[in-house]
């Protein structure tokens, strides 16, 4: 969401009570902007609480930043990873630890959880219900079993399907082929990551990460469609070692402890696009280059516009640091995640840069 949380959907009185009570169960649900000071805080902030009429609520730090608020220096909402609400975390634990094929609403209630809270989080972050997410996980587990060479019956059991026919129908609907044709099937595993700038979606194959975008990016649907066509693959939610590596490295990056990513990449694209993306990875942490300098760096000084277009088509944000490319005058030019995020990332890198000069500009490419 690009602005404040709409009052006809959200009970702002409830959020204000949570803010006054410093309720940790609301972490990840909102941040609060204080109109009189221009700062925004986590629900658990220890600062003195403002009057209700001076508070504006946002879904995440990114939305507050885009509205012009600055992060609070006490709770540091843009420096600490904002976890999912506790009830969602516990629901995920039930899903991972349980032997049952699915976690029902009744199971959540028996565990002292509210299905409505879990549902709202999944609809906002995953763009699907908790139950649809579970179906994707079961199909992913069955797909992995097929890839290991197990039979259809065994794969269906590993995916916790009630029957082989149910597994066949689910597999064919998503993969557009039968389980018997599994050798030709290819899957991009999707996972969500919480960051100080809002939720991101990561996509990975066994070759490497092929997608890392903010979930509110306008071009996200286009990027997903492009990946499906270029890799001839289907998307499934699930666990993957590459996504876990991305999660760990991003956490270290936002904490100011990582400057170079080592996660393997898969970047299907034209030779020119890959040339540009490779050059992006050569821009030093906390430094910037202009589009003209990038064009010169790849040996095509007259291809400034083409370089800018390829920059915008980068599907792996932050890891391939397209945010480090600025206008010739140093201005904050277009960025798929939004100018406020671009400015935040550059300031974050500058603040954590150990180079003595701590300069955002880089020596011109030679």
C-alpha cells in the first residue's frame, strides 16, 4: 500500500491502543507516523505516546518513508527486521511440525490463535489465503519427491494428499502436465521475506535466485510472467536452500554487516541485459555511477538509454544493486522499488561503509 492505512478497512482505535500498550503481537502489522514530529515508530516503541489525532498508521516502513516520515531513533523501525505477527509465526510452526495434511481454522483456534489474523497477513503479504499457501506447499513437497525419482504414489504421500487422484488433479492443474511427465517439469520456488522497507518476494531454482522484488512493485506481475516464459517453469511456494541463503544475507545486509552477496544467481535475459546486470554488480558498496558511466563501462558509450532500460528490467533487487545508478547530476532517478527506498538504501550503505572517505560517489570508470 502506497499511503496510510484506510480507516474504512482498519480499526485505527485498535491500532492506537496497541501503540499505547506497546503490544508486541502487532509487530509486522503496522508502523505509526507522528504528524507533529515527522517520525514513524514500531508498535513497541518506548517513546512517549502522541495524541491519537496526531497519529497516522501505515502497513510498513516503506509506506511511511514514501509519505515523508523519518524513522524513529529509539525503536529504529528501518534498521530492525520487522517480524510477522506472533500468531502468524505460531501458525507457520503448526504447519511445519504437524503430521496432519493441513492446518484448519479449527486447529488454529484450538492452539489459541485467531484465523482472521492469519488470513489477513497472508492476503496482504502472500496475496493468497493461508489454506491456498498450504496447498502450494503440499504440491511442492510432492514435486521434490518426483524429482528425486520416487513414484507417483510415494510423491503423493509425501505431499500429504488424501488420494492419488487428488494429487494428479492438483499437479496437472498447476504444472500443466501429468506427474508422469515430471522430467520436463521445472519449478521456481517462491518465498516471502520481511525487511525494513517492506515485504519482498524471492524466487529460486536449483541454479540460483532468479527473483527478488518488493511485493508492491508495479512491474512484479510482468517480471513473474517473463520468468515463466524464459525458464518454462511454474511457481510454487515452499522451502529452498537458495531462498534461505538470500534471507540470511539480506538480514546481514540490513544490519550493516554485509557488503557483498554470495548467493548464486540465475538471470535469464538477452546478452546485452546480462552484460548490464554484471556491470551493476561491479559498483562498490556505498558508491554510485551514472547511466552514462555504466554505458561507458560496458564499452557502449552511446547506449545510455538501452542501459537504463536494462537496469529497470533487473529482477533481483539489492543483490544486483541497480539502486546505485543515479542521474548524471547525482539526482535520484527512477527505481522500481520507489525513490524513497532507493534513497534509504544509499544512505544505509553510506552510514555503514567502512571506507575512510564514506563517499557515495565512485571514481569514474577507467
